[in-house]
């Protein structure tokens, strides 16, 4: 269908993957925060830098191959399914040095900073997606305002 060609661009897929990754990462960070006082709990992690590098490689490969769907590969924490959805597998974060007295490696300040940065990443992705759809809606309506 012709509408699929308008909405199924590499850019749209990249923004969708970024938003979904941020959503999944927020869930992992929330679990880390909720279990900050749980004895022997080891924090889990989704690496945003590795995701961004993988997304960059996938964009370059899709551009070269002329594909609209991006394929995230080569990382144990995340990959795309054949239907284009992202699948994540958080890694257990190793202790930065010594475990705390209760057997955890949780750091409250770092967790809150990660949550804040991740929220900004999600907001940026969804704002860019919203802008893309608003431009499409303007084009359909034939208005420039």
C-alpha cells in the first residue's frame, strides 16, 4: 500500500527503534532502582552507547543495500527480529570495584542519572517521530501551517 512507503523509511524505523530501546532501558533502570536495597541484587544494564553504535552501522548498511528496515546485529544485549521489532537482553552489571556490605553493586546517584538521561533520549526520539507524522499529516491535508 502507498501509505506504507511513506511511513516505512529508514529514519522512521531508526527513531522507532531508539524509542523502543529507551522504553526497555527505562524498565531495566526502574527495576534497578526498585531493588536498590534488595540484598544480593546485581544491577542489570542495557548499554546505550553500544546501541547507538549498532544503530549507526545498521543505518549505513541499510542505506548501502537500499533496505528500509534496519537490522541490529552483533550485540548480545539487543537485536532486531525479522518483523523489525527490537529484542533486548540486559546484562548483569559487574561490580565497579567492591560489592557493598549487603552484596549489591547498586549506586543510587548513578541510577538516577541514567534514568534522567534515558528519559531525555526517549523524549527526543518521540518528539522527532511526532514531527515526522505531523509533516506527513500536513502533506495529506495540503496545508503548510
